[in-house]
């Protein structure tokens, strides 16, 4: 199992963000949850790494998955051998 703890940038009230959190929790994948709503510093950080302003955005050791749902998250994690 990977020792990398990805960063998950989310916005309050975002249904895709809630879906991503639920997916990661169901698969017992650890992550650092970063809420960008109301926090200019973390919002700017998300925009800088992803070149866009939509959430959720995941930073997995420098590999970025931006503006995604569970349909995009599963292949992203499978590619890394995190889930089967």
C-alpha cells in the first residue's frame, strides 16, 4: 500500500467533492482534506497546481486530477495500484 497521502481540495457544498470523499473513505484511502471555500491561500494553491478553479482537485505526489467525479477517480487510483 502506498505511503503517499494525497491532498484533496474541496469546496463546501460541492456534490462532486462529497462523492470523492465518500469514495476515498469507502476504500479506506487516507488523504489530507483541504477546504478552499473562504480560504484564499488554499484556493490559490489549488489553482496554481491545477491551472483551474474547480473542485474537487487531487494532488497525488505531483500528479493532478482536477474537476473530477468518482468515474474519473477510480481509474486514476487503479493506475497507481491503490485500488483494483
